[in-house]
C-alpha cells in the first residue's frame, strides 16, 4: 500500500523537477489537484515507446492460456467496478456526515 507520506514525498520531488503542478481544489480546501506540466507530458511521451516495448515483451512471454485467464480476470474486475464505486461513495458520504 502506498502511504500518504510516500505520495507527498514523490509529489514534492516531481514538482521540484518541474514535472507536475499542484493546485488547491476549489471544492475541498483539504485537497490539491495535480497536473502534469508540459515538461511532464514531454517526459511521458518520450517514455511511452520503451514502456510499451517492455509490456509487449512480457505479454509475448506468456502462454495463450495465461493471457486468456488474465483477460477473464481483468474483465471480472472491470465488471465489479461500478458496484465498488457505489459502495465507496456510500462510505465516504456516511463518513462526511459523521464528521459534521
């Protein structure tokens, strides 16, 4: 699991390098929105071919059966997302009301 401290540290480093920009969320004073800067977008664009090559290599090393199982499992995850999102929203809503 990634901790809040890890995210903050990583965000600080990326911001110092000019790769992201943090902006206060206008709807939630506790939150910040994070955006890639042009330099961040340029870096992602340069990295994408190498990343895609790495993924292609991993997938090519798998059997057809393994890839079919992966496809099926990811399909199950995708199908469950709407239900999980509803549950998560319900918990957040209940927690928000408790804090008021």
